C-alpha cells in the first residue's frame, strides 16, 4: 500500500495523501517500545485551535495531525503534516495553530508521531474552536462518466481569505468500505480541476488489490480536499464527500 501511494504522489502537496493512506492501513503499527513522555493538548481560541506539544523526541521525523468535525455530516477532516523546518519550529515553540475551524464546533484530534515510516505513537485529544476559517458553501461531489470520474459541483468558498497551494489546489481521494466496517484509502489525485481523471484507474486497482477481502460488491466513496497554505505549511481541508458507489468483482 505504501509503495502504491508513493508511486502516485510525486509532489509536495501529495505528502499528505501518503500519510492518509499509510495511517489508514498502518493504524496498529505503534508498539510499546517507542512510547515516550511526548504529550499534546488542545485549546480553542478566537483564531481556531491551538495545540501545545511537550517533550517531542529528537528521533521524531514527522508528526501527522487530523482534525475531525465530529458533529458535521460525514465528519470532514483537516490534515497537516509537520516535518523539516516546520517540525523544528514546533519543537522549539511547543505550539501550533490550526486556523481551519468554526466557532463552537467540537473537533476530535488525532496526532501520529513518526520515526521514519513507523508510527511510534498515537495521541488523541480534542477541543471546541473559538473561531477560525471555515467552509461557507456546500459543494457536491459525485461520480460521473459511468463512475469513472469524480466531479465537484462548484469551487469551495471560505469565511475569510485563504491562500491556495502553489502546486495544485484540490486533492481527490477514494476509499473502500470493507465488510468488517473498516476503511481502506486507495490514494489521491492532486489537480487544479473540479473534475478528477484517475478514478477509473483507482477502481481497477481496488478490484485487483482488495477483491480477496470481499465476496460481494464493495462500496466505495470519494472525498475532495482543498490544499491551503498557512503558517509555512500545507493544509488539506475536506470540502465534500460523495455518496457510496459499488464496485462489482
């Protein structure tokens, strides 16, 4: 899976895609030998949600953060990956602002600390936002062209000015729902278009890679994320989720 994602995602904006897919399939990789006194707490502010980090181990290569709006339909996610200079800065200051939140909304926050490609620790926290930047319209995401393409109905708009990625400003993902209730991420496509181009290939890869996991039709859905720049970081903000379609084997 990791190899598959790596082959598909070749630009900086797609680092987030890699971590999404890797986390979904490697959820249980953390083990006791890597547990440290690393801690993360969250607090709502007028600008969004502030995270306070303590005791980030020196061997940490990346930290992946997922903010989930637990009361919204489909529980949309905002994801950011801290590495390189950004991670060094957070190690020094101990603070990080997530500006993509809405006043009064409660967010479930997952923090994954990586050592290389291994998830060393997972921390769960949460907070109610006191403000922030949020989506103000409701774009629809649908499979079209015989379920071979994902299309977003309109450009997402936000409550305040945002800066779109200098690479691609949208990222599309597809996911398969397994019989046991689990979800498998199949990768992503970064683009400057409201319509994806890779869904047909992803459908074929789903059938090839996961047909052994199910004896029946397998439901699949798509999500669309805006790639936004803030604080020298690229944030992936979910703006839409499709209804399920079904893949026949």
